[in-house]
C-alpha cells in the first residue's frame, strides 16, 4: 500500500510538471515554428536520448564485467589501496 501511494504521488507530480511545462510552452509569443523546426527538435531529442542511454549502458556493462578494474592499474589506486596491494604482494 505504501508503494502504491508513493507511485501515485510521483505520477501526480509528473502530471503537474508536464501541465506546467506545456502551459509555459504555449504562452511563449513569437512567430510560429514551421513543421521542419519541430521535426529537427524531436530528432535532436531522440538522438540525445539514444546517445545518453547508449553511453550509460556501456558504463554499466564495463563495470559489471570488470573492464574498469583492469584499466585502472596501480596508478589509479588510492593510497590505501596501494598500501593493501603492496601488503598482499610481500
């Protein structure tokens, strides 16, 4: 029940913010944007989302499969990690 209340309140906040953003978008005065402008805007939004999601996916993939650990080496270690690594080696 608590999760349902949380999800419902988050959806209410989302609806309010979308309504507020749409009302601000429509209140801006100026010449109307041509259809090509809307197409370019939506293509830019979609491209940005694809690139952002793809980079996040690569970050999680590399972290999950240990690529980050192998790339760090001893240079990237903090002082306490270097001490632990030297202690284990000797």
